[in-house]
């Protein structure tokens, strides 16, 4: 059976000719997206403990969006940590107050078909709309990605859904997905 698009992207990132659902493989990351909430305030101390810097500052996209605009001392502090860390780590793609992280990625041309990406945001899989494979990860996994440029992933299963019939007025694709 032919591989799905997700399997093809994962296989490429794992330097393998083929992968199958449920396999666990180590993949090289093409792009890592972090934002002010889940990013530097959580990863910087861990990277410092490890004595390492970001594996490739050109492959990290850092976006401020969760604490913008700062409304109190805590949010102002988080934004300062984010901005300082971007300079310290020489992050080449830092978008300060430019929009929502998972929207900024395609708007700025970072998502391309075939890329293997990780994001520190639960909406990260929306990159699939652009032909990329992207998973959302937590702060600990993202720290490992930032340190090594790699992550292990379990190849996802694929489910085929066939819709039949006609949509009634005011029913959209989103309604179909919510029903699914």
C-alpha cells in the first residue's frame, strides 16, 4: 500500500525509505515554532542548565501573541524574556506583535509542502493545510527539539472518511468536521 502524505514526510525526516503507522522514529526538524507563552520563559532555563544553545536559529520561528499587549507586570515580564532570548539566541525569524502564531507561519511563507515541523501551540497541525506535517508539543519536548533539532514521533494512523449527499444551506466544512 502506498504511503500517505504524512508518512512520506515523516519517512523523509527520519532518513528512511518507508514508515508505517504506529512505528516510532526519530525525525530531523525542518521548522520549530514557539511563542511567548510556551517558549523562552520555559525553554531558556532548561537550555541553560544543559549548557546548550538553539541547534539552528534559522529554523526557529518565535512569535509573541499570547501576552500581547502586555496588560500587567507578569505579561510585560514574559514579553521581555521573549525579546531578550530572541536576541541572545540570534533567532532569525522573530515576529513581535505580528499576529497569531499558527497564522503568522503561512502568512510569512514559512510553511512549505513536505516540511516536518513542530510547534508549541495546540493549533500547530493547521500546517497540514499547506502540505507540511506539524505536531504540537509541550515545553519539555520543545526544549529537546531546540537543543538537538530532532524529535521522536509515532507515525499516525490514517482514517479515510467519505461524505455523501449535498450540504443544506448554511452548513459548512467546519460543521462537517465538528460532526465528525
